[in-house]
């Protein structure tokens, strides 16, 4: 009852100014990181993206191989380089897209909350204030664009309730761009596909659902080929042999108790993973559980104490609230499936590959967690 009264009081006093406060907070956070990193921040992989972008800007040359899996970001950078605006132009562009993404988080959450603003304000506040999300706006890396495109895809997905053709077209465009931003960007489109399949399955007439399943079966050879293409430049067997939970880090590594059975030479990238799983199931299971803990716990060994405490106090409860929200019938089911699938697919991908030492893989999928957690709190305390 006290929690209910608090939310009612908060609603009366913040109903009008909360959007302005969120906008001001967003500006202050961006200024903070610009000052902290003294402008655009050149990080570990920035050099290869900038070199790729320069090739595109100068002679429209798209480098083949691994870098092609990140093609959208060098293309984005090349636009600003071609305009002569350099690194500051790139960061300014990232800030503009981030501002649009923040608005999409607010509006999308508010649509799912039936027009009530409490959940939207909370989800947007967490999206702005969480230190490991907005900092990427000043990094010359793919993360800022990927995080923003994921948030924009969420906002576009919530518009589908109206069923207007332009909304479907907008979502398709954003999902395509997200897939081109990072190698794992296709997971967002896959999550949307799973939400669509679930919606078709729940229709009284399941002809469309059966037709969709048949289409997937017919496309399976092409999908298998695409999976092999995505995995071709990753050396997963090397990380499995080293027992890495964090890429190129011996910390918390898993050590095998018996010699591992490795795939024979010539085995395809995807089949190598299946072969390894079939012949080293217990060892791979330990690896996957370790990676799961490292990925979601926010307790990586090199994190500061403040980082770890923040994760335990905020992220852990948010995970629980988000899980409960996925079972809330009051929240539009396709959105629940879409948001949960994004996080779960990314988690499964990390469990089968390897996590990084920082938050580059977790930060993009925190927005779905924050949105679901905020909606759960709204359902519990915000009505009235």
C-alpha cells in the first residue's frame, strides 16, 4: 500500500516536467562522457573501422572478409569523412541517432503501458543513466550505432499494433540496418521473426503458421549456408581449447579433465561446433555455464567494486522483474516475445562463442531488460 501511494504521489508531481528532465539528463550524460574522454574516443578496434571508412569515402571500396560483417558502421563513418567533418562529425552523428533511439525507448514503452508514462520514464531513465550504454556515443566503435538501431527497432516494433503498411516497412528497414551493424545484428530480426511466428501460432486458423514453417524448411539450406558464412572468420575451436570465458583472458578459464576430441580437418564452421558439442558435452556444458555467469552477472574479475555493486543492486533485480513481465498478459504478447528473445538469443550466442572483457556484448541488450522491468513495476504499482 505504501509503494502504491508513493507511485501515485510521484505521478502527480512529475506528470508534466518528466520529459524535460529526461532530455536534460541525456544532454548532461553526453557532455560528461565528451569531457571524460576529451572528445571522440579512439579505442581498440577504431583503427580498422576508420581505415575501412576511408577506403569507402575515397574510392567506394568495400573490403571483403571479416570487416564486411560490420559494413554499416564504416559506411556511416565514411559519410562524415567525405563531408570533411572527421571524428567530431562521426560522434555528432552518433549522438543524433542516440537521441532518436532514446525517444524510441520512451515512446515504445509508453505504447506498451497503455499510454501511462511511469514505465516509459523509468525505462528511459535507466537507458540514459546506465554508465555502460551512453558512453559508447563518443567511441569510434560500432556499439553506439548498434545500441541505437536496436532501440529504434523496438520503437518501430511497438507501432505494429496499428498494422499500417508504412510501419511494417519502417521496421523492415531498421531490422536490415541492425543486421548490417554487427555480425550478431541479425539476432534482432530473428527475435522479430520469433514474435511473428508466435503470433501466427496463436491464431485460430493456423494455415499461415504452417506456411511459415514450411517456408523455413525450404529456406533451411540457405540459412545453413548463411550461418557458416557468419562463423567462417571466427576461431571458436581455439577459444574452446583454451577454455576461455573471456576472450584472450586466462581469468576464470575452464580446464579440461581429459583430452578433447577436436573436429577433423575440413569440417565446416557450424558443423565443427556440433561435432565438438557431441564429443565433449560435459566440458562444453561447463564452458557455457561459465560464460553465462560472466555475461549476465556483471561480476567480471577486472570490474571495480562500484561496478559490481551497481550490477547486483540494479541489474539483478531488473532481470527478475523482466522475467516476470514476460508472463504479464496485460503487456502486448508480441512485444514480450520480441524483447525477451533479443536478450536470450544474445545470451545463447555468448554461451556458444565467448564474452569480451568489457560490456560491449551486454550493453546493447540491456534496453529490453530495462523496458520489461519498468513495465512490470508499472503493472504492480503504477495503476490507479
